[in-house]
C-alpha cells in the first residue's frame, strides 16, 4: 500500500485495488515466464466486492490468486485480498488472449494452458464464497452488510 492510495474518508480508495490486482497478476504470469503471455493478453472484465475498509499501514496486503474457467481464448483469475488475517475484498478478472496483428482473440496455446492449469487449485481459505458477484444493491457486499462507517479502530 502507498500513503497516496487513501481517499478523503481515511481508507484505501477502491481504485487502488485495481493496481493491487494488476501487480499480483503481472507477478503471476509475466515475472515468472519468459514471453509466454506477452504475445497478447488483455483485460476484458473486472469485478470487485469490497468486504471491509482497509486503512493505510506499512504492512503489505496479501493477495491469493488462482485461475478458473479456462476457455478457448480466455480465462478468469480470482483473488482474495487480505488485510492481515481479515478478508477485505474478493475479485475476478477475465483475461482474453489476443493476436495484436489482427486485433482479434486468439486461442490459448498448449503451453499457456499448461501454465494456467498449474494455478487452478482452490485457495487455502475454505469459507470463501464459490462465486464473487456484484452486490444486489450498490454500496452493499453480496451478504448485504453495509461497509460504510469510520475506518477500523476509529469508531
């Protein structure tokens, strides 16, 4: 986390989470493999459910991520974002492999499928909901509990 990630309400702004997800995803795919996914992979969709506000502190957040729904030209990356031992957010990103010379989706290669298959294990947290979806009402997490209020430890 960076100090600048906080907003006027004293907690990490929702837009900062997209950067956290990106950092974890880049580390997962691009920092570990030569050029396997650099031939063309784009984000088609992001979905984030914020469960608890996060207040800046020097300890990093922990992200657990895994792959599911591997399709012909796309796959989903799921994330659990922890602040200490507390699950603060859950997210999913749909990635599409693209041939940049034609600007069209391309099928995943056998090598890419093998790499993705290595990340399909479920995370260690057994109480994780099976599906992250947008809340029924804006501003409420999937369980309907409000997340508004003062930052943790200030109210």
